[in-house]
C-alpha cells in the first residue's frame, strides 16, 4: 500500500473512512435488509413451490366455488371491505392497504429530505404522518385477519376422512389446520407471510415513533445530523417493498 | 453526506428532491391502479402473470432506486445489493418448476 508513505492519507484502520461512500450505520442496515430479503424470499419461494404442486382450479372464474381440493383464486377470497357486509368488492381493501403503505413511504422519504435541511418541525410532521400510515395499515391487517379467521356467512361444506369414516361438515373461516377458502396450506401461508410482514410493520412503527421522539426532544439537532431518520427510513421502505411483492404474488397472480 | 450540509433554512433547498419524491409517488400509484385494471379485464394466463411480475419489478425499481436512494449510491454498493437477489430469482424459478413436477408425480 502506497498509503503508508503519504502522511496526509487517513489511516484506513482507525475509522473515519466510509467504504462504498455510505456510513457504517447505513451500510449495516443494507446488509441487514439483504438478509431479511432472503427470509421473505424463503417464504414466498415456499409458497410458489406448494402452489405449483397443488391442483389448480380449472373452469370459469365466475363459477368458482371454494374447496380444499384445489388452490383458490385470491380475488374470490379477499373480496370484503369493512362496513359493507356481503358486498363483493374483490381486492379493493387490499388495494387501499397498498396505497396507505406506499403513501407512508412517501412521507418517510419527505422526513429524510427535511432532515437534510435540518428542518426539525418538518421532520416531526412527516414522521407523525408515517406513524399514522403504519398504524392504519396494522389496523387494516387486523380486520383482514379477523375476517379471514371468522369466515363467510355460508362457509364451505367439506368432506373429510375421520377414523375411516367420511364425515361431511361445514367449515367457517380458517386456522392452521382447517380452511374454508381452499387447501389448509393456503391459510398457513396467508398467516405466515402476512403475519411476518405485519410484524415488520409493527417494529417499523415502534422505530418510527422512537425517531419521532428523539427528533421532538432535539437529540438529532444537537447531534448535528438526522442520519438516524435515513437508516430507519431504509427499513421502512423495505417493509413497503416487501408488501409490493406480497401483493403481487399472494393477491394478484 | 458532504453535499447535504447546507444549514441555512432556505425555502428552495431540496425543492428538486421533493419534486422527484412526488413524481415517484404518482408513478407507483399509476402502476398500482393499472394492476387493478388488468386484474379485472385480462383473463388469467401466462401473459397476465408476466405483466404483473414485470410491473412489480418496475415498482421495486422505483422504491429501491428513489426512496431508498440506491440509484444514487456508488456502483459497488448497488451491485452488492443486486447480485445476491439474482440467487433469489433463481431459487424461485427452480422451486416453482420443482413444484410442477411434484404435482405431475403425485
């Protein structure tokens, strides 16, 4: 290394050097997000494997009836919205949820931008909007889960082999072993994938609140920079990104 | 972040950046709206799935590139993030094919 002969060059081992021109914290957040990508991919890849190894529904979409014998059509499963009981509104609610999360991502990046200008009031304002968006999303998800677990009015008649006898009974809603909408694996993946994502949103909201609190108490202003907003922002955008993939692979296709 | 240390409270500071943020938002919203339109007008099939996957990648590009600022980072950082993701795509395709073959063998 020629660096040893030059007195003005910073020693690379004593800090102050930023590899890839990103600060330590930001780089570590990127590496964490890559590992989290693998975790979410594992869930989505497993979903793809099980879906392709299960029988698909053949026939007209309009004639679709839920049965454990074949994989359901998502738009026939997720067709309810709050306060409009019995209305067939396919994917509308999940569309609203997607919009809320994308919008909270926008307010987050606006908070980061305000942090660059050292505009404390604007950072506080946008962090509050982001927290509100995240909390609203969690509320929507709680409703969606409740609806999925409780089930529809009529349920689905299922024929099962129990202790050597064929037993016919009606299944309402879904849990980890029974599912009125399709094969039990479909409900399992719904709970695991949206649940894992929801956990990320929850921890994101908590982190966002922490950032808001520390902005409001002036910690970042005293520190001289709002880099923590950027780091937590990266995490929050990642949560939004994962939802974009969940939305496509679980609800659309 | 040497370029951002402009401590004067100038109203115009970052105006360009804010414009880019809102532009990205409208693009993401338009793609999501288009996805809904396609979901209810096009028959299920390979084409529909391909369109959805394509649009998802475009959305991911805007979120990661603009919101997460990766587009404006140095090349080595961009590639250290993108290259590992190639393995994910490979695993997804491999295991979906595997799933199809499990279905055939059952």
